[in-house]
C-alpha cells in the first residue's frame, strides 16, 4: 500500500509517472497485469486524507 501524497504543483506528466510506478509495483507484487489508466479524478480538498492539506488550509481562510 502506498501512502497518499499531495500532487499540488505536479505536472500532468509527473502524476502519470507516479501512477504508472504504482501500477508497476502492484503488478509485480500481485502477479497481475493492469495495462493502463482509464481516468484520473480530482477530488474535493475536503476529502483529502492528509493533514495538513494545503488546499484545506486555503479553503478555511476564505
């Protein structure tokens, strides 16, 4: 299991590389093949499991 990470400030390519690495690790660990990413979804910052979350802090200030 990977720890959640903030992708705030990451480029689309950085996010894709991170996800691709996670898929490769999963494929190797469980001897399955996931061939790609169907979609990426941006969640509301209120749902972020990380504390502190810079996006939550920005929302609280408004």
